[in-house]
């Protein structure tokens, strides 16, 4: 293994191999520890502070991709700006935890649980370990669900169907902005101009632009499915007044 393996792009990643499972498992293992510490070991001040540190670290790691691309001289404005949904969420999560904003947390909660988790199941990754993109991809796409669950399990926020509507509206607003940027840059951030490569959930939603319209309906379904176990936990196992 050479240091160049950290930054020279490859195309050797294969989903559902040991490299895929270890990428997810390593962050999930950290997540279990993080949730346990937050719930049982940290006081309220540490709960918020450590969550904010974690979210900020994810955002810095996301920005690292842009800066290292610029440094290496292979930055591509159509692919390397932090404009994918999972690239934007770390910033929004950092702001939400800094501001202790239930509203913003409720919006990105569903984006993470319905979207970011899907990126763990059907990854669009190309590079293999120890490439920095491999590290960034798994830390962010597995770390964000940890923070989303943390907001519910540790911080005590309870989400409801009104939050689903708010989250769907927020997604449409963000997508409208990103679509305009895509047209200007001739890019495809958030896959609003064309579907990602084969092997993702988009394959079941039809061609462009119908898959975007299909996603509008799928969002409500996905968000409702996501909400169900959290509602069950709230009402049966941990009843408390809604935040």
C-alpha cells in the first residue's frame, strides 16, 4: 500500500463485497457507541456539544473532497461541488444542532432516513480503500443516520406527519435551486437531469423526467415508512410529550 492510493482515483469498488460491508459496519459500530454514550453517559450540555462536533466533522470531511480535488488539479465543477443531497445535509445538520432547531432537524431527519440510508444499500462509490473518497463516502453516509437517530433517541425530538409535509416541501425547494445550478453548470447534482448509473432505486422509477415525478409520490411513502417505527417507539415504549 502506497500513499498514492489515498488520492489516485480508481474504479475498483464492487458493491456487496467485504469492502462494502466493512465500510458500513465500522461507522455503525461507532454509531452504537455514540448513541449509548449520549443516552446514558453524557449530560445535556455534552449531548448537544458532542453531536455538534460530530456533525461539524462530517461537514469538514465533505469539504475535504473539494479542497483536495483543487489541490490535485483534477477538480471538476460539474461533479465535485458539495451540492449532492448527502453533501448538503452535513452543513444543515451542523446548523440545526448549533441552533438547536427542531424545525430544521425535522426536515433533514426524513432526508437522511429515506435517502442517505439508501446510499448505504446501493452505493454509487467507485474508489476502494484507502482512497479518501471511500473514507468520505462511508463516514458521511453512515454517520448522518447516526445523527438523525441521535436527535430522536438522545435529544428527545419527536417527529410526526406534519414534519413529513415540511420535509417534502423543503426537498422541493432545494431541488429547484439545485436544478437551476445544474442547468447553468451542465451538471447533474442530485440526479435531477439524468438518473445515476444502474443499480439504484432510480431504476424502478421510469425515465427522465418521470422518475422525478415518481419521486414526489415516493417521498411521502418513504417518509411515512420511516416515521412508523419511531411513532411506535414513542407511543408504546417511550411515551412523552411532543417537543
